[in-house]
C-alpha cells in the first residue's frame, strides 16, 4: 500500500510542477539556446503528472468503493466498522476492517470446530449406532457403536462404500428401498459374525435441501427379543405346570363322582392322589409368589451374621430321610474355621433347600451329595455338590431361567416346580452375593454360593 500517493506527496508534486513551469517561462524570456529542450522536458512532466493524477483519482475511488463494501460486509456480519478519523486514509480503514474480519473468521472457525467436536462426542457417546451415507452409498460419518454392531474396523471407513464394507443383505435392501422411495424404512436382521446380535435398522432421508443420502440408525434389540422369548416361554411353561396337577385333580374327582367314592378299597387312594396334586399345585404357586417378591424387591430380609456350617447342618438333617429313601448319601464337611455370612437366615435356608432337593431329584441311587463351607477373600462360601446326571455345558446359563428344564420328561417325572434355581439365583443376588455352577455330564454338578462375609467385631 506504500506505493500509492499520499496527501503530502501530492502537494509536493504540485510544488515541483509550479517550479518547473516558472523555470520554463524564465528560459523562454531569456531566449536561451536550451529553451527548446527545457520546453520538451516541461511537456513530458506535464503529461506524466496528468497521468499520475488520473491514476491517483481512480485509485482513490476504488479504495472508497472497497471501503463502502467492507462496511456493508461488517454490518451484515454484526460487526462494528473500525473507528475512522479525518487523517485516516481509505486503505488504512480497509486494512483495519480486513484484520477485523480475519479475527471474526478465526473465532467462527474455533466455534465451528468446537461444535463439530461436541457433535462427535454426542454421537460417539450414543448407545445406538448411527451412520450417514450419500446417494452413492459412500459413508459420510458414523459412530463407534455402529462399527461395533456391524463388526467393522474403525479405520478409514469414511468415504468408502457401505455396501462393500458391510455385506448384510437385509441392510442393502433397506438402503435401496429408502433411496428409491425417499421414505423411512425399518428392518430387523441378525448379524453374521459372532457374537450374533439382533439389530433394528431405520433408514431416513437426510433432512437438508443440499444433501442427498440417508441416515441409518441401528439399535441392538437382542436382549429385548430374548426377554420376549423368555416371557412367551414362561407363560407357556407356567400354564403347562399348573395344568398338570389340575388335570390330575379333575381326573380323580370325576372318577370318584362316577362311583369310585363307594369303592372302599380305592376311594381313599384317589383322595390321596388329589391331595398330592393339590400340594404340588400349592407349592408351585407359592414358589411363583416367592420369586415375584424377590424379583420385585418386595421381599424384606433381616440381614445379620449367619453361621453357614450350622445352616448346612440343619439342611442335611431336614433332607436326611428323603436322601435315605432315594438311597443317596448326604454329608457335610467340617470347616477348619468359623464361616459367617452377612445374610438372612431364612433366605439361606431357602437357597439350601432348593439346591439339596434338586440334587436328590437328579442324583441316581448310590450317589452322594456333599455340602461344604469355607472363607475366600471377603466372601463366605458354601457349596452343594452331587454325583448326579450333570448338565450340558451349553445349558449352564439357562438352568436359572424360570421353568427351564434340560430334560423335560425326566424333570416332570422327578417332580419340582421348575423355578427352584431361579429363586436361588435371585435370592443370592438380593443378598449381595452370586452363584457359580460347574457341571459335567454323568459326573455331577456343583453349585457355589458366594456371600458377603461378616467382619469380626474389632472390640472382641
């Protein structure tokens, strides 16, 4: 900007012009021999000065136009124009205005960068998977949850074609339908790569006039579908379990009604069968109520120190006659130290009763059931081990589901409500503990209950 004329330079040029004009006039008056050369020199200066003045005028006009445009731009962006004074040239005003615009642009870029970072943080923090693609199915953006659900590597996915990196037919059909119709489409599918998950995908057109593509939201509904399956199985199983004793009661009652009540040899036997079926039905209903109270948190427990060895010894005494009738040996190992848990005595007895009754039910004659208690780290532990039929490895997690039976025919023949292990698991968790299960087919099963150990009194 220093190449342009300032006001002082303009005044100095005028003074030079006047001086040259006066010199030329004096030379002409003296009729000197060099007067012709001097006159040409003066003419050259006059022409040069005229051109300079014309250029300067246009330059000043251009700077004023730039200044006016700059003021308009600043006002549109909500910025105050630079303060000007009479001695400030237009180019100085423009220089300050451009600096002001540059500062505003940098601040805007910082805010935009922060907004993008906040958006990425929100998107990456979502549990649902999100991926945006353009009309050519190229990936515009996506979050970590999406890549994990689709079992995709997170490196260099943006810009690649989604149909190439993810080969799930149902997802391809969803994208094709949404791009073709411009409407929202939903599909549910199961992933191919383990661990297999059930995903609910929704494709929606990008809501921007200049953007053409789709936003795809993925939601993992695996647990929801599993719960729905468990609910259906529960209603099916509970209906069947309650129907069986009711059918027996109805059958024997009708038999008595048709005349068997007068048969002195059999009528009492029929009544006993009705009583057994009614007791079984009552036990199932009571177990359901107990499980419901535990699961809902309505069960009230009186937590305190519980001697696990004494609890196990009492349980062995209660089931000793039943075990002998099934020709099964039941025993308890004496611990080397006192094992005390912070628990509810009635809850512990319920857990032990369910485990031991299950062990007797699924252990053949000549088998053995062993109870053991010990301390491990901060836990008080008791185990119920048997030499029964065992549980398949792939069924270990499911045996704690309500009414789930590994061998349905054998389970119904052996009796039981079908929810004993569910009660065991929920009771242990409610008491702050956990359940572990080890089992081998034909070798038996071992249930381990880990409870919070009661800390000894420091005053003792």
